[in-house]
């Protein structure tokens, strides 16, 4: 009877621990675009964007945290005032640490 309880407890622990999600964080390099990092990230990941000027439009289609190095050093330039620079089409998205231009 005790052995069944122990085995049942171990199985329950393994089942519960298998449901935990693992999140990762990534940092851009001079070769990465913000969109490339988003496309390669998993739901719930954190992406750290290095200082610089990024000339692009970004589609965020999954729950992510996107953190720029700082609004005084990390810029996203859409090159036009006619488009949304960050097009967010997912819930649970956090974006901070950027200056958005044009």
C-alpha cells in the first residue's frame, strides 16, 4: 500500500513538472533584425535588443517581452509615417526601451 502511494506520488510529480513551460531570452547581434528575433522566438520568450537603429516594420504574432537597451540608444525607424512600426497581433506582448521614429 505504501509502495503504491510512493509510486503514485512520483508519477504525479513527473506529470506536473512536465507542464512547466521553459522560456528563453535572446539578444540581437549586428546581424539580426528585430523581426528575425521575433520569428525565431518561442511563446513567452524575452528578446533583448542591442543599441542601434533598426530600419524595419515589426509584426509581433506571439506573446513576447521585447526590451530595447534604452530609449536614448535603441531606435526603430519605420522610414514612413504611413505604417505602424510595431504591429501587435497577439495578447501578452510587452515592448519597452525604444524610441520609435517615423
